[in-house]
C-alpha cells in the first residue's frame, strides 16, 4: 500500500511539473489605459483602453507563426451581423458621426469576445452573449453591428486618403518563404529565443457601448496551414483550400501546436448618446 501511495505521489509531481513547464510559445492578453487625443473630439484628451496581444518565444528555437488576429490600423475587425456595407461616401458625410454614436448601452450584459478564428489573412473578433446556446443556430448579436459602425467610422475618418479593400484570404502565391518574409509579413510574427512581439487594439468602441467583456483567443493551438482562395471561372465563385505553410522561412521554423494563453476581463459602464 505504501509503495502504491509513493508511486501516486511521484506521478502527481511529474504531472504538475509538466503542466507548469511553459509552452514553446505564449500569447498573452493584457489591457492598458493610454492618454491621447479624443477620436471624436480632437481638442479633448481622453484615457483610452488598449488590448495588448503579446507573443513570446520561451524556447531556444527561432520560430515564425501566423498571428491569431489582425487589425485595421490598430482597430479590431468586427463583423456586421446584418452584413450591410455602406459606401465610403456615407462614412465621410458629417452626419454619419451621429449614427456611429447612436448605439445601444450594454453595461449590464456579459459577453465573450472571441479573438481570431480559422487561419486566414484577416482574422477578426466576434462578440457573443454569455447566454448563447451553442447547440442551436444563433444570429450575430447586435452589439457587433454597433461596434462595427463605430470602428468603421473611426477608420474612414482617420485614413480616408489611403483606404484600400480589405483582403480576407491568402492566395497560393503568398505562401512561399520569400513572400512570407516580404509581401505578407505583417500577417506573421517572427521570434528569436526570448523575444517578444506585441500588437495593440483600440477598445474605445467597447468603452462607448459598455458591457462586461471576457477576452480570449479562440484556438488553443497554432496550425501549420492557412486558407487560400482562388477564383473558379466555371463555378463563378471563390474556392477556399487548406494550404500548408513552409516548415522553414529564412532562419525561422514554423511553430505548430499548443501555446499558453489567458483570459482577461474588463467592465465598461458605457457612454451616453449625443
């Protein structure tokens, strides 16, 4: 009996040691408040929350990996639930500011903010009510529409002279060592041992609409492929294919597998409509 008990203790210690040992890559979330000029009133100074996604190489190997999420000029990409897209002229019209600020107040509602998705060129966020029933089909919550309106207005207001069509998928030609290091390098992270890299995302929209938000990365592992698109002339539609990423890109090895991460919660009371 004592021998069995001793074996159990040793096995438990080994298990704890394995769990405590860090993954080769960690992707950590944190929120910091920064003082800056107001987006809607440039003569004002406001405290703006920024979500930081921090990539850290805990190994002794040079790694590259696909980002878990991308942004439009530091703004999160949030889908429209209604799938309605407005022309640029409407966003640039002065009256659009009123609609961008005509949002709901979700101060007493709990949400999960799911960061990233399937491996693609532009991975966005989706905000889900914590009461959602995953066993049934659900419509995208209206908070996504409000946030999408706010961020689209900010983006077009600040970058109206250089707006480009947002590419959503890689092409086959993008997935070569040379192209990854040059043409599409902003979609990847390159880390030598001990290095960190971080992206920042402006949470001003979340502050405006209010709510209790838990931010977390959707996937628990990094994959060795991306989805590429190709126009099929016969079927007159885009065809999406899983395409393996190169195992080596320059001096960097592709990282695949699990990574350490965390969930971070933040509460906003919302702002009054003006």
